């Protein structure tokens, strides 16, 4: 049975959670559609990233 080598103390957990929250609070606006996104991630609305549309799947066009 796996046993943790070192238990995480309450202060360690609190520090990790605080860091995580800080990362979540960082937001940027898409220069393409203006929607709020996480920085260094492609846009969740239009797929825009670093000056171009990376993912066109998000548009969900059905061409036959
Ligand atoms: Zn966008």
C-alpha cells in the first residue's frame, strides 16, 4: 500500500492554494474577440492565440 513519504502540513496546503488562486486571478483579453481568457492560453471563444486562430474547431462549422 503506498504511503506518503512526507505529509503536507496545513501551512503548505495554504501556500499552494494561495499560489493557485493567484494564477487563476491572472486574466487577459483576447485581441481578436475581446473575451477574457487566461494568459498564454488560446482563446476559449474564438481560438485566437499569438496573432492567429489556432483552433477553428471552436467555431463548429459543419461543411458538407
Ligand atoms: Zn477570442
